[in-house]
């Protein structure tokens, strides 16, 4: 099972692949009429603006799936009517067509793979090609080859890293699972590389500026490295739900050697305090370089770095803050606080808690796996709190399902529901361990949920998206 993208160059095709038992005699030069590839140009200046990827500080072409891009291939002579060639895109080791990791694009009557291609223009010895990756294509870094069909086999171009391309999710494509129709929202939730994270309390909100830096040099590779480190199969990397669940697990280091080590204490030896971080870039590049989890983080750092990961891959995302956020450790959808007979809190037996605030992320997904109407913003949380399917992760949980109390829908809707909608139940424990409820509060959890407004640094109140009460 292929799980490596960035270091998977060793198993590529041989330059000449014979048909059947045919072989090219060694030492025999091609004839004057043999078709040869002289140059491949990925036409970055034409493609990047159309794909809204010009800001990526990367030498290679970056495009979005479900959308046409162009290539220019120059041969040793003009194409003849009987010439045949194809473009091949490979991702991961041992790529196969059946899993979408080997894609063959043809330009004549011969059947190719799922990505359609056509010759747009002949320019002497060159041709301008149009290629459109499917809206469900694998996301990551592809290797590119041009192969000429001869009588004996396929003659391919040499490995050339300058023709590698990065393929991302596409919020501009109506058929992509992350499609977001509003241009202002796309500008904010995919393209904005700076943000504001809210802390404090409802009556005293503190703004913390955060540099996401998803376009900075090395960051996209660092995000792909995180997927490689997670060992998510290459052929699963076109599924946005699998990507965000794996990302939610990998941003924390709790059980999988992920990016960040959490620390809610007062000692930060062998690392730096969470308050020292002002952005994601240094964290991601350090993890990419060393493979060692970075110390230390709390919820806003997890959320800020996760936001960078999501936006870098093309997934619309935002950081939100829930003020007076409950942590339901027992899974009963209530927040149980236990007190001793003398009225002091029973810390040993109280498993649930309420935080002044907690930060998580929302991602925009259409959610074809759920009934109609449950797409849109989904909660994902990379702060390690409880396990989900054996890993410390959370989501994507439909916000509509949370608001309507329909907690049967995956993933982790019940946990998020309790964070914003649970009742606070106060219990007194007698000398024998029996509990008696002496107080119930129904309006002290989820007091406000804020996220950054589309313009400026002010917050927008999205509490009504979550709260089940009017």
C-alpha cells in the first residue's frame, strides 16, 4: 500500500517500455522521422492565475482539481497525422490506474484515463495541450511524463522534477466536495494567509493575530509530509473527509508522533510556551525538517496550525472560539461537576470540565455521506481531548446536525454538541460515594462562538449556528 508522496520517485517507469516481447536494439539511433520530445513547459504564468495559486512560493506548477490547465510540449518536428503520444501523471510509489495514482491522458481517438485532454493549438513543432483533472482526483504532488507511442513500445521523457505539479482541492469547482460559491468567502477562507484568533471571555475578548502562511516556501511540502507521516494511503487523498480526519489526528502528537505537543501546565522546559507562537510557518517547517513533534501548544496553536494545513491543501477553513466550552469526558452529553460534602469541588471524581474558551476549526464540505442539508460548515478539532476511532481527533461534525441535536450523524457530533449545548449538572457526593443533584444550569455553556469577519479583524458572532436553544 503506497503511503509516501514526497519520496516516491524510485519506482517510476523505465524510459522505454516495450510492447509484449519487443525491445529496442541497443546502439541503434532513431530515424530522422522518429518523434522525440525536446521540451515540456508547464505554462505556470498562464495556469497559476486561473487556478488562484500564484501566491504559492514554489518553483513548480500548483493547480486545483476539476479545472483545466495547459501544457506546451515541443517535439523535434511538427506532429504528423499518424503520430501518437500521451501525458502520464504519477503520484506515490507503485502507482496504478485503478486507484487513481497513475493517470494517462490521450489526445486522439485512443482511450485514455479519467482526465480528459485535447490539443488546443499547433505552433510549429510545439502543441498546446488542455488537461482537466477530475473533481475527485488525488491531492498531492504528481510527477509528469510525456510518452511517445512507437511500433515497439512507449518512449518516455526522462525524470524531470521541474515538470512536477501540485494538485489541490478546488473551492471554485462546483463538483468538488469543498465548493464554496461566495467569492468573498473563498478569498477569506482559502486565500487569506493572516487571521485573528479570539481568546479570553465573553466580557473580555482578546484578539491574537496569527500568520497562517500557507503560501510560504516549504509549507505545502510540509503539509504533504504530514500526510506521508500519517501513512494515509495515496489513493485516499482525494477524499476530503479522510484528509481532515487524518489531519485532525496528526496536528497533535498525542498518539501518532504528530506535529505539536500539548502542554497546559506552567513548565515549558525543552520547548517554548504556547504564547510565544505568532504563526504556523516555523512550527510546520521545524516538524518537516526534523520529524520530531514541536513543543508546546494549547488549543489556539493547534487550531492555527491546522488552519494552515487545511488552507494550504485548498480546503476552506476558519478558526472559531467557543467561550465557556464544556468537555464531556463521559459521553453522556452533560457536564457533571461533583462536590464533596463540605462544598469543595471533588477534583478526583470530576471528569468533565468547562474551559473559559476553546478554539477549533470549521471546514466547508458538501457531505455527500450525510442526508441532504447537512453539508456546509463542519467542526474539526486537533486539540487532543478524546479519541475518535482510536485516535485523538474530532470531526468533521455537521454544525446543522449539532444545532438540531441529530447526533447520530458522524463524526463526533455528540462531543461537539456537549461543548456548546450541554447542561451543567452539580452533584454532591456523600461519604458512601452516592451522588445527589443539587443544582442544574442550562445556560452557562456555549455562551458565544466567534470567528473572524470577512473584512478586518473584528469578530462575527456565529453562536446561533450551534445553539439548540432559541
